C-alpha cells in the first residue's frame, strides 16, 4: 500500500522470469487508475492501453488480445496509459471480466496494482491464486504491509496464498 517499494519492477521481473523458466504464455497487466510504468520498464510504446477498454460494450477475448503488447521476452503486456490525458477509471466489474478472460488464454496472469486500497484492489485480490505483498524495510512500508495482511486475514473472499516480499533494493 506504499509507492516506491518495487511492486512494478518485481511484477515485470516475475513475468519475464516465469516466461524464461516455463516457456508458457504469460500476460502482465497494469491494473490501476493512474499512469503506467510497465511499458517504460519494458521499453515499449503501446498503441493500445487500458484506456481502450473504457466504455467498450463488447469486451471479449479477441478485443483483449488486440490490446496486448508483445515484449522481446515473450511476455505480453496490457499497459496503463503513460499520458495523463488518457487516464480512465474502469469499474471493478470490468477489471474482473478482463482478468477472467485473460486467465482463459494465458498460463499465468501477473497483475501489478496501484499503491492504494480501493474496490479495484479488493476485486483483484479476490481473483488471485497467489498474492505478493511487497514492502520496503522502512517503518511506513512495514506498517502498511502489516495493515494489508491484517485486512487480508479478515477478508472472506480472498483465497490466494499470501507471500511477503521484503525488498531491500
């Protein structure tokens, strides 16, 4: 729940590592309402982003496949916009549909979330098989991680395995 702890970098590296280790179909999703950084980390300039999902009446797998950007590693990225003029706030229901559709086609869907708790984060955590709580070693990061872990323990809809990652970098 704190920015700057390495969530996006770890998500990107995890997606690439999964691809390299397994050779399987990996999709990396930047699920947030803010500006994206994953395309920058991947050195991609996406023509399509999650902005294209805003108001889309016919959300299906074919549409999503067209929005994915391929990286040289073989990972495909559904990026958030890099331009503030393109920011959108997709509903939790749309995100739920996006993740479910991507899970039908990909062996692994790695989701990078924003640094704040909201309905979107709750929705994504409920869909997760594994949850990585990334934290730094500073007091604010550790406190926020503890609060999130307490919340996850009491959340009835979260079934995923929870892993804590202390990022020293």
